[in-house]
């Protein structure tokens, strides 16, 4: 960001008074632009010892496999965001969500909050950000073609600890 959101003056990178980090500050109106980590919410959907994965139709990770997930929107809870992403990306309605992974990536200021959800059927419908979707047996996952380290971490912990108890949360 280069210009002030409030008055369009050029911003300066400096440490504001009573702060200890550099921020983008407006020298004209004193607006301070705070940047904080982004939260990504998602669901690991499973049914009858199979996991539903989506093949991404967008970058990053075009053509690679992931679980339905995406940036949390304002004014929604993490559960609502995860359910929304699951419906948008692969057309599934998740009723019971259990938080099972919190995965931080400080280098890019992202935090993943991922839930498991046992599906009531094997029906799904591919959305616009998905090339295809498929149920994979636990021992037949496409490990070499997983889109994100958070997803690999989630899948490994899910399989190693299946069936999970509601209270078990894995943190990287
Ligand atoms: Zn300003």
C-alpha cells in the first residue's frame, strides 16, 4: 500500500509513537495502517475411511490437491467460514466440525484453522476454484501433489490418529 486510505497522501514507513514496529503512517492525517496475519479456514472432509480432496483450478498450486479452504471473511465465525469454503469449493454441507489443526506460517503471516467433518454421503459438486474432486483411501493419497504444507501436515496427523477425539488439536 502506497497511499493513505483516508486522505490519499503518500504513506511513510516508520515506528509510530508508543509502538515498537514499523507501520505505514500518514504524515498528513496520522492514519496508521496496521497489517495483521490472515486466517485461512478449511475442512478435511471424510466418509467411510476416505478423504475428499480438491484439485485446484487457481494459483497458487494450480493442479495440485488440497482440502477445501480459503481466507476467512469479515463478520463470520471460523466454523461459518470453513463451512462456506467447503460448500463453495466442493459442494458439501458440513454439519459437525471439529477443530483439529492450527498451523502458523510466520514467514507469510498466515494462520490456518482446519476442521474435520464426517460427511453423511459421498456426494459432492465441484465449484469454480476446483478442477476436480475425488475421494482417496488413506493409503492412496497423492502425497507428491499436495498444494500446501499445512494440508500435508493435516493429512498426516489425521491418518496417524484416526479416529480422532473431538478434543485433539495438532499445532505445528
Ligand atoms: Zn492520511
